[in-house]
C-alpha cells in the first residue's frame, strides 16, 4: 500500500517503505518495513508519523515525526522510554493478532490508533470485518485462521488454514501462502555466512529485528 485516496482521488495518506525483516525490500513481504505515513486529513497538517515494531514486524507504536528531534535531544533510546502521552498510537496483540487494547479508546491506545489500518504483521486490516489483507488471502485474528485454503496446498503444511503452522509467535507469513518461513533463516545464513547453523536455543537478529526459532532448522519438521 502506497496511497489511500478518497472518492475524488484526492490523496488522504502516503506511506513510505524501506527494508523489511529480511533486510531487503519486500524480501519478507514488507513485514516490518513501513517507515512512516503522511496524513493529509490531520487538522493543521499534514501530520507525519513514524512506525515502531516488535520482533515479528507487528506495529507497536506510532510517534509524531515533529517530536523526534525533541526525543533525540533528551537522549531517549526509543518509544518505550517515552511518556505514554507522546505516542500517537500504541498497539498490543495476542499471538494471533487480536488487539489487546481498544484502538477506538484514545486514552488507552492514542489519538491516531483507530485511524491507521496497518497493524499486525504490517498488514492492512478492515475495522468493519476485522480481516487482514495478505497478497494471497484474507486472515481472521478472531479465529486464528485464513479464510480460504493455502494456495500452495500441502507444501505449506497439512493444515491448509492455520497461520504459521499454529506458531505465529515464532515466525511470519509474508504473503499468506508461505507458512514455512525457514527460507528467511537460510537467507540470513547465506548473507552472513556464520560458522554453523543455529540451534533451537539461538535467535537470529536482522539488524534490530529478532526472529526466534523453535525447533531444529536442519530437520524437516519445525514445531
């Protein structure tokens, strides 16, 4: 998603993207790669907000770009050190992407939380249906399932509707058709050429983004 427009094709919001979890553009489907949004609907605007993420590329906080200079001058290390009232949006999720905070409650989640649609797994969600949009299919956090069968069939696992082999805290599905995310581990190993493949106790960090492994990547089955 690059733009949101109204019925007259007037631009409402512009999105700026960078490197995602794979340290490449679109290597992980853009997850964790959205940098900022410029919102023309803000009174006295436009307003520009910067995205912050958790280790799996879920949007955690949005910060007003105008406050960044003040934040740096005070020597703060990130939005978690900031006073809550300086965040324009704050999100918390369960492993399947359900919001633990009410986005419509400005006091709880921030004044901009209900406005931006891009949240869990850096994917756009529809407030009316609660569904998230991936390139290959739609996902329901309420049920923790995709709405239709996996387009790659059993190559993604014997359960054709589950998200990331029922372990969404351990990985990501960039396109809605790739629940076997070991390729991102392999890509990291290829780029960095470590002396040995990681064990289940190791974690791989993509320059600030952590992907945690459950199971042995050398075996076919990852729990």
